C-alpha cells in the first residue's frame, strides 16, 4: 500500500488576505469557524489549541507566521494517539486573487489513508465555514463542537 500524501484543500474567499489570515491567528475569530474557543499565540513556538467538545482538542504550535501570506503550525489531537498533538504539520497560504483570497491548505504527515480522508473532510468543512465568517456571515454552530 502506498503512503498517504498530504491533504490539499483550497477555497476562494471574497475577502482580503489580511482579513482571512486574522481568522487563523485571533482566538475570537478562530472560534467563529472552528471549535468553541481557541488558545492561540501566533509566534514561532507559540501555542495552537482549539477546543471542540469535551475532551477533544486540536493542539500543536506555530512554526512560521508570515502575515498575510503564509502560516505553518503543527497539529494533532489530545484524545487520539494515532495523530498526537504536534505530530503533523499544516501549511496554509493566502494569495490575493480575483478581488479576494485563494486559501490553500496542506496537511502533511498524517499516518494513514483513513486519517488522510478524515482530515480532508474536516478541512473542507472548516474552510467553507471560514469563507462564511470572513465575508461577514454566520456559519452557525460548529457541528463538531
């Protein structure tokens, strides 16, 4: 069986890169599209923690912050040893395009095809929710929180 490649998900959002980028680094804005609250310290080595439902948290640390163009952070789940906190890497790019922002997210180092598929579906859901928030809409409650 072949090794899983990275997850790649992209979305065009009708908002400026600075606006979209802020939804990854401001805890209040982050919680509008993923989870019910977030602890974010957007500096290299800073905390990345998103609280979903009881006992379920995505956790890692920021690796690279280049506003509003690129963001890299580690990722994992506090409840899941298959994808432990900090065991995978997420790279997000923000490119001004057609009056908005093209967001491309790559999630590297997932251990198997099952986790790759699971995380692809999750990122597709959450980037769609991000698009609603970044354009002034309300995506409703997070279905996973």
